[in-house]
């Protein structure tokens, strides 16, 4: 399963209630290493975007930077990446030694190198930097490019990169978690008169077993190979949700910006000095999610003009404006993210977590 923690949900600038964009995705193996629940100490996670003060937000959670496996940056705008040098520096000072993968535009690599050169930033861990541009060099005809990230022999991620549309090159990430395990057929074992002993564990581990009476048991006769697959899409800034058409097929969840309502977007574009910020409205993303038959949609990256409360009667712009517009066009499960809001995505459903694990 995946646990999502929103570390920042504001667009452009932070507010008193919202930090700028960052999302932590913990990758849990529901089977554990031996069929037990996953340990708090074994939760590799992915960070998508790292706005300013993301490391401060992390301090208010139980998520450890030592377990951070991959950082994905959607684009170079500061509200999505200005927190990256500080986070890396703090990880270094806290004693991190394990290598870290960063998937990001080439400019982010240049940004980090410039900070290292001008501030004497020393990182005692290796960074495997995968520039997104290099993924698209081989062919322009393939819309999705995949980076595989093994987390354990039975637990891995595939991170697909999708080109989006914004004022600068912007991308989305389709994150697919695959967890494999061996399920023991206990009913068949009992029916065959094989009592619970250490032999059961060895069969589940894939071993063939010879019992004390000389009979031989083959693991494949008493086990099934089971795989659980979950995939979610986390998009960067994007004014064209239809670019996610192919990736959305079979997705369990879409996390996407809804910076403002359609009325606000129309007002912005009606000015004499109109400048298209190239963001998606609540109407546009809700309409797309409905047409793509997505069951679960989380909206984020809200303009600072919206107050954090939800009050349809208020004349002050607030989250009810976003919610009501989205609900007009989307009939699936809808959430408007807040900072530190948490979700669990399993192979069965998406649900909001209201208490700590």
C-alpha cells in the first residue's frame, strides 16, 4: 500500500495555513518481510516536489529522511524546488550515507551544483541524478518513460514520467508499486494431514521439504505467488489534463492541481495585460477525471487567494469555491488536500487517515 502525506498544498507562495508544494509517498509492503505488518523503520518513500521549508514540514511528521529513496521534481518553479538544497544539506548533517535517486529536469541538477559550488555544500552520500530530458532523448514518439526503483527483492517501484503543459517544461509521475509474496494454502496442508510446524514456513519461503516420515512436499503444490499492484499519478503544474489520458488508464488515484475556479481563470484572461499562468481550474480537472473514469481524485496547489475554510455562504474566496465547482463535474471520490492530510492507497480503495498509524 501507499501512504500519502501532503507537506505543502499552496500555489506560488506559502500562506499561514499552507506551505508550498511537496508530497511524501511512503511505500509499504503489506506482507512485511515474513508476513508481518510493515515496520515504521522500513518505510522507503518518494518525495514529489520540494518547495521551500519542506524539511520544516517533515519535522512535524513521523517520516524519516533516512528512509527517503527517491526525489521527483516536476518542474523548476521555485514553489516546487527551492527547498531541495536545504533538505539535502540537513540529510548530510544528520549522517545519511545511503545513495539517493533524483528524477528531475536538467536545470535542477545545475541548481544543486551551483549551490554546492557557492556554499561549500558537502554531501556524504551519492546522488544518482536522472535528468528527465535524457529519458526523452531516445524517441519523441513514446509518451511515457519508466525508471525502475528496486526497494527489496519482492518490492519495487516503476516511475513513469509524463510530459505536461506549463510555462516551463513540467512533468507528471505515474508511480506503480508492485509487491510480491508467497501465500500458503493452509487449508490444503490441513486436508493432507500436515500439521503446523516449521515445515510450513519453509514451504512459504519457496523451499521443498522432506518430512521425518520421508514424504516430500513441494512448495509449488502448497503455495501461490501473489502480486499486489497499485498505481497513482502525481502531476506537476499543467493546463492540459488530457495529456494524462494514457497514463490514467487503470490508475487508482490522480493527484492534480486545481489552482483556482474557472471564473477566476476567465477573469485573469480578460485583463488587457492578460498573462496566461497555464494552470488548471477545478472545472477542467474535474471534467477530465470524470471522462477518464477515475474513481479517486485529490486536488491540491491552491491559489493563496482562497481561505482554508469551507463556507459556501462566505463572500470571501475559500475552499468551498473549489469544492463546489469540482463537484459539478466529477462524481467520484473527491478530496481537497490540506497540509499534513494523509491518505492510504491500497489495492482495494483510497481512504483518508484521520489518526497516526
